[in-house]
């Protein structure tokens, strides 16, 4: 049936036919228009949309196939959620090797976007921990792909935005943990220079590092924020706080965005000063550490009916400090701001996918209420800064980058295009290549 399509950013709105997949052994449905595999629609822009086409909803491919609790090797269908893997694996002493900021992504979606997390400097991207997967093409061809078997197809599909075919199942390697607890430290820092000092000092001893920054602050306080670093705690930490499973929710979409310059300034001021000490040590359950927003169901509704645009970029190490200062200054001067402003450093482990986003340098992610032309103009100014230093913007979180910028950010796009399934397309791919 035809339905209005929305990504997590709720912009743009498209119309496509949705066909559910539930049997990994079955052939793909025939279609006269392009199809696109869809996981749980947690991408922010239009990479998971296919205006005028068909979405192959793969969430129904939700079966576990095999799990070895001795080695931590898991094989499952592509529609299995990370949350479901955690429910199975954590009680048996295993954890996801890499996870983004929500546990409600599918395994297929994680492969298609080669997701990254707070431990990129140690573990690289999710694709580094994928042992094998099956790729089903629209002509019925099935390919078993590993880093050494059909290796080119493996590299094209990891980070390939679902354009090479439908991943039906995947085998991944989990990582051993002693229990569900995290040993964490939160440091308050006064500006961007202090962030980079903290980051350099933390990468050796801490598996997970990330920071929130106040993108409204300016002057000497430009880029101030809270830096978090953590390791998995031992089996019996000194304290065991509650798991933090309580979930609130946004029950409806307000008529206007609740995020505006006044609320942003107030939130950023309060959030920065909520930690009175310069350093706070804590033992916490993994859920609030990795997935703080998962405790607020449908939080994307707070941006109102027009939705929001997320912007995530990476800039190379040699330009990181100056480029980040210019980016944050531009955002602060523009008055748009973001209450979800996340800054961290990527490591130097090469990504396995041809179109993978992570690369060495600093990465900044922000959410902007969709204010129409002024918002788009601000993001164009940010693009100019990123492009000028040889950086890139993340396709999974984009709804508006130009084709020219995409082709400079991802120079392998032409080589990648040879692997695109002729029966598959997306709103994003058409936008940046046509």
C-alpha cells in the first residue's frame, strides 16, 4: 500500500509503496519501479526513503539463527534490532562491538550505514566486526560476502546505503564483558582547546569517549561542554545503580517546534552547569550511558510538524581545531543552535566500506529545527567549511547536501556505482548523483 514515508528527522516527507519481507529464503517481489530495503527507519534524512518507489520493509526478518556463547559469534537475520541482541547477549557476558546512540537500529541498517560509536578510536566501525552476510539482488542472485569472499561486494555493501541489494542475514563478532555496568567519568571543560586536550589524554586508557558541547556559547567559552569517558566495569562494581529502563514519551507532535533560540539558550546553560564539580565519577548501567535518548519515546516529535535536519561532519586531524572553532562560531552566530551537539574524535582505523563515513579526525553532530530557507542556508555555510578542509558529511544523517559536495566527500562513488543493483534506488542516491 502507498504510505507517507518519514525518516527519523521527519524531513522530507515522501510517498512510496511498502512491501513487508518476512522470509529470508524467498525471492524479492517483482516491481516496475525502484525498490529500497528499509530497516527501522532510524536514518535521519532521505537515505532510507524512496519517493515514488517501493520500500522493502525488512524488520520482519527478525530471527536469530545461531549464537555461540563461548566465542561470542552471532548469526541473525538482518531485521533483528540491536536492542534484541543486547537482551540476548548481555546476560551471557557479551556486548555489541560497536553501537550508535540508539539501540533501535537493525543489523541490516547498521551494515548499510557502517555505523560508528563512542569507541571508534579503539574498535573502528561496525563493519570491522561483520564476519559474513548474504546479499540478495533483485535479479535473484545470492552472494555470500566476507572480507575475503566476494570481498568487493562486501566493501560496497558495508556503508553502501542499501543500494547493492538486500542483506538477508549476517554473522557478527560480539565483545566480551564482565557485566552490564560502566565505570565512567564526566569532565566539565571550558572551551574547544580543553576538549582536544581531554580527548588526547583519554584515548589510550578509555574505550569510550564522547562529549556534549554548548553550541550557543561564544567568545572564550566557545565549544565548552561535558566530556564523558568510560570502560566496561568489572563483574562486581562497588555500586550498582538502577538500570534506568523507565521510558517517557512524546505523545503527539506539537503544532510548532519546541526547540527555539530561547529554549536552546536556557537548556544549554542549565545542562552545562548541572555538573557542579569539574570531574564526577560514576558507575552506571550501559543503557543510560550509550542510549540516553532511548528513554524518551518519539523524541523526534518535539521539533514539530516540519521536523528537523541533523548535520554530522568530520574534519581531518590537521584542521580539526581551527575548523571546529569555525563551525561552532558559525552556528553560535547564526542563533540556530542545537541542544544535541555531540563532538568526538575518530581513530585512524580505515573503514571497510567504499562509502563509509568515518575517517581520522574530529566529528560533530547536531540537530537543527527545520526553519526552511534560513536553516538550509546555515547548513550550506557549514558545508563550505567542511569541504574547504577536505572533510565529509554523513549520508545517513543528511537530507540536503549537494551532489557536488557528495562527490568530493566520497571520491569512490563512481567505483561504488558499479555495484548498485539496477532495481534499487533511493531519494538520497538520485539527489546526489542525478
